[in-house]
C-alpha cells in the first residue's frame, strides 16, 4: 500500500518531463486534482510491473554514484518505448511515454552494474514478453559496451568466474537431460501416473529405486568377492538336474553362489603377484555394502523429506504448478493427451484432499469409528501372533521332517507355508476397510502398511531366531550354506506366489467383477500389500548377502520381471482409485519403513552373526576362527607392528571400534532430525502467515481503489464543467480508463463475495 507522500513523489516525477520529449498540448494548463488522482491510479498499476529487486538495486546504485542517473541517448529511450508498447508509442509523445522512458532508464541503470548471472535473473523475472526481454538485454549490453575500458578490465575476473559457472551449469543440465533420457521406464511411468495417479505411481518408483539399489550391491560383491574366487575355482563335478532352481541345493552348493564355496587362503598369482586376502575381502565387502546402504537410505530419506515436507509448494498443494506448468514445446498428439491426463489427475487429487479435510464427524460417529478401529487392531494383532507361532513350530520341527522325507522337494514346505501366510493374511487385512472406513485414503494405506510390516518382519524375526539359535548351534556341516539355501528358497517362493497372484488371482478377480458379479466392478490397486512384498523381499536379500553373495543378482532379475508383470496386470485388471489422493509423501514413508525396522533389524542379525557365532570348521573363508570378527582383530594386530600403517590402527580403535564415536554420531543424527522437524513447523507457520498477508494486501488495494473512485465521483458532482475535456479524451482515445473502471467494479464484486464467503 502506498502512502500519501509516495504518491506525491510519483506524481512529481511524472510531471518532470525531459526536454527531449514533446510536451502535451495541455501541459501548460493547470492540472486539476482529478488528473493527479487518475495519474496516481494508473501509476500504481504500472509500478507493479517493475520488479522490487530491481528498484532496490537501482536505489543502491544511485547512493553509490552520488545519486546521478546514467544518461542515455534519445534512440535508447525511443527503442525502449517501442520495445514495451510497439507501434502505439511511435506517434505522439505523452506524459505516459515520458514516464516509461524514465522507468526504462532506471531499469537499464539498475541492470548495468550487475553480474551476468544476476542480470539474466533480473531480466527473466521482468513481467514482459520474450521479445521485450531480448530487446532489453541487447540494450543493456550495448550501453555496457560504452563504459570505460578500465571498468571492464576490473570486472574481468568476475566475468571469468561467471563464464566458468555458466559453463558448469550448462554441462550439469546437459548431463541431467542425458540421464533423464536414458532413465529406465521413464515413458512407462508417465503413462501410469497419468492414468492411475501418483499414489499407484509411487509403488513403481519404489520398485525402480530398489532395482538400482540391488544393481549397486551386485556390482560390488561381484567385483571384490566373486571374481577373485572364480580365478582359482575348481571344476564343479556335481550333476545338474534342474531341480536346483527351486531348492537351491545340489549343483548350486558347489558354486560361488554360497558362502561355503569360498576359500580361506590368500590368493596369489605368480611368485611376485599381489596377494589378495579372501577373509578380509569378504568381510570388508559386506561391510562396505551395508555402510553404503545405510548412508544411502539416510540421504534418500532426507532428500524426500526435504522435497515433500519442508518445501512450501507442498502446503500450497502445487496450485501454481497446475495452472502455469503447461509446456508449449509439447506438440505430439499422444504426448499432449498424456500431459492432459496428468494435469486432470493431479487436479482431481488436490480437490479430493481439500474436500476430505473439510469433513467433520459428530461425537457419535467418532465413537463408532474408534470402536471399529480398536476391534480391527485386536483382530489383526491376534492373526499376526497366531501366524508367528505357527511358523516357529513349523521351523523347529523342519529338521525332523526333512530327515523322515528324502524327497528333494520336501525342503520347500517351510517357504511354501510362509508364502501362503504372506499372500492370504494381507488380503484379510485389506477387508478391514469395509468396517473402518477412513476418510483419508492415505491414512488407510499407512495403517495397512504398519499391520503388514508387523506381520512380515515378525515372521522374518522368527526365522532368524531359528537360523541363529538352532541351525547354527546344531553342529551341522557348513551351516552358513544351509541358511543361504533357506533364504534363496524363501525369496524364490515369494516371487512365484507374486507371479501367480498377478496372472491368476488378479485376472480371475477381473473376470468375476466384469462378467459374473458386475456390481463389484474392477478392483483397485492395493498399494500397501504390494509395497510390503518389495520390503519383505529386500529384507531377505540383505540378510542373505552374507550367506549367498549372488542374492542381489537374483533380486535384480526378479524386480525387473515384476515391473513388467505388475504393469501389464495394472493396465488390464485394475481401475483408477475411486478416492484420488496425492502420494507425494509416500516415498518418504516407504524408505523409512525400509530403513526402520527392516534395515536396522538386518544390522542386528548380522552383528550377532559376526560377533557371537562360531564359523564352520570345514567350509567358508572364516573356517578355523573362533568368531568371524577375529579376522579383523588379527589384521589390526599385524598392522600395529608396522609403523607406516599406524594411522589405520588409530582409525579402527578411535572410530570403528569406539562406542563413543557411534554415540556422538547418533546424537548428531538426532539433532539434524530435530532441526528438520523445526524447519517443517516453521515453514507451516510461514505459509499460513503469507496467506493471511495476501488477503490483507488484497483488502488494502480494494480500499484504495474505492477511495479514488469516491474522490472522483465527489469532484464530478462539485464541478461537472471542469472535467468535460477529459471526458471527450476518454471517449475518443481512452479505452484504458474504461478498463480501469471495469476492473475496479470487478474488484468491488470480489470483495463482496469474500465478505459473504471467507473461504473463497
């Protein structure tokens, strides 16, 4: 809102027309007060076109130069006026034209002392067309070239740095475009997002993220564990029958697939070749893999949390993106249709969430909902406990069952039962939605995720207890290989059940819903159940990497196949969600569940294995050692006797093997988490205050416009003959005043609507 002094200053500035500009015929007359009012009114709208940042920079430049404006030639002023208004400004000059010339001088003067980067940003932020911006940039470059050579030499270093930064930004953008062009399944993901929304798209994004994760794990293990072992591996003399693909035993037991095949000697090629300690390589490779996984999960959680929780556009629901994001370079018909689908789906999601947030329940309805939720939690917890007890007793009696049945397929009983539980019980959980009836679909997905993660990770915890406390201590020969085979069978059986569910279960459900019971219709994609299948499989891969180094490669193949299977099943057997909702925060929640409790549970299991259990005496790289970690202790003792490697010993003793270091690291992580949470709360408050400020600014502008209109009406009634020439000017060549009057009337109408309905 402009004060009275500021309006007076602006009016005086308009009246001071430069000598090179022709005067208006009526400039010698006494300017009525109404004309000043109208000039101030039209000037308010023209001032809004000038960026505030440019005005501030210009004022600072005037202060530094003793408040002396840069003087430009008349052609510059004329070209600037032509740039802004085209052919309308080529005729008779007027006070408006002189004011535009002054503003053009100010704008060019504020742009000249800037660096190239800041100047580009300032011109880009100007509310003008692209042609006007290009001409403005040419004029600034032309005026800057007229500056003294000494000033240009002083700015040479800055220009060099700017050119380097510009080259860096261009190369970075080129690399990003290249990576996006070769990104896996980019077009397919756009089609899925346009048809089914971001909620279903989050599942496929999570699957692709896990695929990249396993590719990295496979590259590391293959490079530092498998390739060195293959250089000295003997020929496998066992017969391959094909049943090994299901059981994982037999022929595969004597390959690099399992822990027991690896040697405990130092690999050396030739008398003078470099030695390769297989013990250290095995344990360090696994340690590096899990360290990279740990920091990658932390970084991914922080990045998604910053993008989806902290950035202000999340709280504004991306309305500006929906209105102004159309890419006019998209000309292909299929791409245009896909873009339209994406925008319509996103608008539907935003409107659905706004409508659902405004739903208010009575006290009676809340009590009924609470009772339904409590009953559902009791039943789901009881079902999970019953399943865990069944798996425990089956695993405990599994060894006796295998001794009584010599059929090689008998080893598939435990994985078959576990996979049946993982298939049936989550569907049973999904039926609770008929009773609970959540208003927000996101809340329903979160609850299903928590129930399923409790079920599946509890089953994995029971199996880990069975492996580490029964199999490892039973005195079995090469128990590490037996555990690796069990994990392989669990992973493979889960993959087979997922394929069968996609090809048979979802297809039969479509046939029933479309032909037999048409009231059911097509089903909706169950995000929670499918995501938990990915988390369950990835947890098994992390546990089995130590016992089966090729497990990341197997998971990589299964994820690649599952993407196409789920995509085909989604297009054929599913319909878009009936309740659209935004899933911008789902990836953060998925990665959080993958980190805790999945990854942290895996770290605890491997820590117990490495620090507490005794390796097998006849197989594996750690044979003959009391503990797996003893290889690290022996290596540190060896390095402590060499003065050139004492820094490695210091790092191990003070960082890796120090409890205080991990305590400080945990404290730092907690502090950063708390700061992120505080930033999130502060951003919420800031967004709310900015919304209130926008409303107040609108009220102030409408108040000023009403005051100006009342002042004009009062002066018309007081001296009607004084404004006759002005009325003729408006009738002849003044459609601008008519538009201003219509705009003022429209603003009064908007204000009356907002007073009647504040939410509008």
